[in-house]
C-alpha cells in the first residue's frame, strides 16, 4: 500500500505480484469512515490494514481484502494527549500482538494491543 497524503487516499497493490488493485479514500479531505485527511502510513497484519490518518487524528482499521471499514482508534478530528487520543499519528507498525503508533505532535510512540 502507498499513501497519497495530499490526495487523501491510499493506493493498494497486490502482495503477490505488486500490481495495482484499487484506491481507498474519496480523493479529498474527509472524516467519514470511507475517507481520510492526509493519510501518512499504512501496514498490513493478516486480514487487517491499519492506516495512520494524520489530520483526522485517528488510526483507521480496514479489511485488507475488501477495503471495508472495520473501526478506528482515536477520536475523529479531535486531537489530545491522553491514551485515547492522537495528535497527528504519522506512522503505524505491527509486531506480534502490538500496534505501534508514532504520535507526532504528542512526541510519543504508543504501544497498543491490536
């Protein structure tokens, strides 16, 4: 997957052969479940796709195969510094049972259970 930050979408490619599969997002800044506002990173874990939706202050979780919305972490369009909020999440990574989120404006990396 490749994030198109200022186009507010994500290009998805096949893991097997690298071919383009589809575009996720609506192509403009959006806080709907189907949209993003400056997505900056994505990672895959099994059937899940985690997306750092930077300016919506959330991590969006989608079904990797269908692109359908599962849920999100954080509060959409509401930044904060407590454990339930992000302030410009810029990177996501999965390692075993943990999801790591680089939370830029809070100057921290959160280690969360998936």
